[in-house]
């Protein structure tokens, strides 16, 4: 009888880990991860001189215009802390930003997920880039937007986002505040 109970228990545990999970939400370890803008680094000292941090967000210095690219580390991979599955999956992320001309072309924030393999000399893009100009409800004030992006994190990879912040004139005031990994938002 004891052997039968053990067999049933082990079968139930194996079943939990053998069925593919639907990509309905970020895994628990992903949900617990955030990337504040202060964790990001402008791509060069020249770019760094064009921006400043205000209330935890990057904005342009008074007379600076153009595009600044930031590298934002994502400290996660396939390995999990919350359970023994070692299967971290991404279904999307939320960007905190401000695009002061809405869907116009005078200001924009973009995000794109990348990784480097341990043996790769170059970065590999995950999916497609997102841009604030594509958000039809762009509010022109501090806001956030959920970007749908599915990805199964892999072994021996270093993940990061490339974020760009652009303004064509000093009348625009875009900002980048960071990225987090809330559950998917329904439209």
C-alpha cells in the first residue's frame, strides 16, 4: 500500500513538470525582476553628457537633442530560484516612459531585448523592437506601456535591453524610467 501511495505521488509530481505550460504570464522569477533606469548606462561618455537622471528617470540635458542609446542589464537566465523547473519564460514587459509628442516623430522611446552567448562575439536580438510612437494611446505624460514579448530564457546567456531616447528639438521632453515584468495586461 505504501509503495502504491509513493508511486501515485511521484506520478503526480512528474505530471506537473512534464506538461508544457501555456505562455499566459511571466514566470515567478521574471516577475520579481526590475530594471530601474539608474541600472542602465548610456553607450558612451558623449551620450552620457547629453542626459541626466531626474526622479529616477533619464531625461535630456537642457540644450541636448538627438538620440541616446542605453544598455540595461536584465539579471536573469533560464535558471530559477522560485522552483526547481529551471524554465524562466517571458511573456512581456512594461516600459515606464514619457513621449511628449505622442505618436509624432519629434520624440520617441524604443526598447529591444538582446542577449550574448558565452561564446558569441555579437549580440542576438529577441523578437522585434518596440517604439512609443506605435502606441496609439500615447499620453504625452509620464506613463507606462505593456509590451507583449514571448521568450524562453536560455543557458549561458547574458540578457540586456537596448533602450533609445530621442528628441529632435529642445521643446520635447521625453523620459525613460525603467522596465518591469508585470503580468500581461488585457487590451
